[in-house]
C-alpha cells in the first residue's frame, strides 16, 4: 500500500491534569498538534498534527485504554491505575513516561482512624471507580470488598453515608483533606505510560517502533526510563 492511502496513526491523550505534563514530551518527540488542540472551549475531539501520518484524539483517561485496546487508537498515554483495572491483553505499555505521578489509596473519615483496625476487617464496603483493583487488593488478605462504583467525587461518599471508605487516586492530598478524609493504606504508586495496541504494532512495526523510539530518546534526555522486559 502506498503511504498516500495508509490510514493515519491515532495517538490518544487523556484530558485533564496529565495532559499538561504529557504535552512537553509529545512536542519534544516532534509532534505538534494543530492550534485548536490548545483551545479548551473547542468541541473538536480529533486533531491533526504537523505529521501528516498522525492525528491526536483527546478523551477521558479510562477511555484512552478502551480506544487503544480495541485498536481505534494505535497508541495512547495510559495511567497504571487504568491498566491495572482493565488488564487489557491487547495493550502493551513499553515505556513509563514518569508523568501523572500519584498513588491509589484507601481512605476513611478522620474521626474513624483512631478506633479502626484494618487488620480485623472481614468485609468492607468501598466507593471507587476501581472495583477490580479494590477487590483484588482486599482479597489478598482475605477481606471481601463490596464495591460501589462511582465515576468521580468519591470523597463525597463517606460524607453522605454511602459507605465509610473509598479507594481513589491521591496526589497532593488536598481533596481528601478538604472532605475530612485520611489515607490509611496505599495500594499502588501510579504513573502514566505510553501504551500501544499490539496488533497495530505488528502490522505497522516501523512507524510505531519509530514513535516509541522518539519518546524513548526524549525521556533519555530528561530522566532514566523504566523499560518493560
Ligand atoms: C482525582 C482523584 C481525586 C483527586 C486527588 O480526581 O479522583 O479526587 O484527583 O487529587 P489531590 O490529592 O491532588 O487532591 P480528578 O481531579 O482527576 O477528577 P475526577 O474526580 O473526575 O477523577
């Protein structure tokens, strides 16, 4: 097939705060999106770049993984939280980009901390957008986790009596503090990786391999990368 009729590669990026950390890496890798990309008010979701063979889409962080897993996007930037929750076989995440650092943690109301002993729990009810990770985490020590799935604002759940504990991402800790919650257990440290659809990599090894290499070089200039064997 000539390069003229080849389908464009699609790079999926997460909306929100990680985007600000990712964009310097994307630009340093030689990818510059069209100006509209930087217009927060724009309703456009797919953007051309200075590279004729590559477009960028901007979606929610969980959806980056879905687009990549199903091959709708060839590459994406995905958090370890999302990779752990869905464990998609079709996604390969060869480079930890070292951005979006935070932790996945269990939290509960401040006033419970003194009297609560997690070692005695046999059952726990938790509000979270990570039911799989949460169940696995508690199952490891024989605790049955009943998960109430929320998509955001988890910190409200204890306050409104939905449940007493939450599992959520913690970065600065400001959201927990502002809602009277305290982190009591860390489940995992989280960063975002460059993720690739395995089939796309097999069918277009040179183009995707080159993109991976470009990101690798950018990271080598800034900090040591964590390679996946
Ligand atoms: C995340 C997370 C917490 C908050 C933690 O939410 O779910 O609510 O950030 O950050 P902090 O420790 O710095 O306060 P986000 O703002 O990404 O929005 P979301 O609720 O839509 O996931």
